């Protein structure tokens, strides 16, 4: 049975803790957790229902796909409550389900999107049919494989995608070409490539096999094709890229195409008290509530 483990690397930030704000910059204001029944911004309500991310919700609103109490919205600057009738593409907004997270071993040859304009096979079409509608936390490109986190909650997805979360994404990479550990060490302060600035990168040369090198790469930003572009900058051509961890969650022995849920307790511990409370993860889960109810009935006379 696979379990989630936290990193023991020296200097690794403890899960749940937030990185210190950079000097000279103010931290973004924190949103207060919304109590049940309190109004929510419409985009956040859509994300909490698992329809999409907040960013996607804002785009859908601008496209005229959302109505509240019969009125078409044109701006995401709108709050809704349980009393409002919200329709998305003519269908009622689903009630928020308990927040869940899954580990998925993405195989090569799948696009991380719900619909690909080029008609290529997608991650979401390949998922087990009994899985609820989910969104991915970040992406892996068509030829990349490994750990992809999935959730039914857009708010959680948005939080875990932000570089400010500070979670390290680690990759095993096979690349054609030669590179020294000294060249890789120079990436620890970041690098600028064609006008794009990439943050600090942890890189280790693990082994050399003929014309290929195996490396372990760790980064916290996750820009589009970041690993491939950085290694191309060093004269390496990536021919295999496997994400082996995302923060404290690891690929371990999960088989390609397999999906495994993360335990509620583990997820709450890694998110920290504030976010766990906002997402409703600080109380007993459904299974525990059922057990408590059964014990209560058993004690009745």
C-alpha cells in the first residue's frame, strides 16, 4: 500500500508552513475562511462545486455562460449564497462535495486537458468512470509522465498551483548530452533564458549511460515546459521526464494509469490549520461521522 511521505532533505520547508515573504514585498492579504451559508464570490462558489478553477470560472462568466436568479452575469465581481439559483450552461450549480485529493500516475501520450483541439487523447477521458469530475493541480505535457494530483475542488487546485505555496516538484529526467555537476549547481540561484526568469533549481547528476544522463531536478514554480527549457539551455535534449513528487505527495509504486485517494487526515495535515478549516477538512470525515452515528445507535436503549 502506498503512503504519502514528507521530505527529509536538509533545508526543506515543513509541510503546512508558508515561506517567508521576500524583503521589500508585502504578502498578499489572506482571505478569511467562509462560514457555511455565508456569501461567496461566484467564481469561488463554482470552484468549490468542482466545476472548474477560479480562473476558468471568471472566463466562463465573461463568456456569458453563468446566470444567477435568471440574470446573465458579465463580471465575476458578484457574490452568491445558498439562497441564489445559479445556472452554468443552463444546469444548476452542483452542491459542494467534500474536498478530496487523488494521486494519479499519468502515462505518456495524454494531454492534461478536458478537451484537446487537436483530438489527442486526454487525461480526463482516461480516468476511471467512477471518479467524480476533477481538475488537475498543474499539468504534465503530452510526453511527460508521473505524478499528477487531481482534486474535486477548484480552490484547493488554485492554492497548490501557486509558487507561494513553496512545495517542491521533483522530477527524474533522462537527457541526451553531457553536463557536469558544476553546471547543474549553477542553477541554484535561478537562470534567465530568452527573457524568462526561472527561480532556484535543485539539480543532481545521478548517472551517465552511454550518450544519456539521468538527473533529478527539483523546482517550485512549474512554468510551462520549464525542465525541458532549462536543460536545453545547458545543451541537453530531454527524452524522458517523470514527475516523482509534488510537495509531500510522492509517486512511489503507483502503476501507470492508476489513481489512489489521499487520506483526508493526511491532506489536512499538509495544508495547515487555516486552509484545512476553510475547505472543511478540520472536522470528522464522512466515514468517521458514519461510525460515530452507528456507535450512538448501538448505545441506545
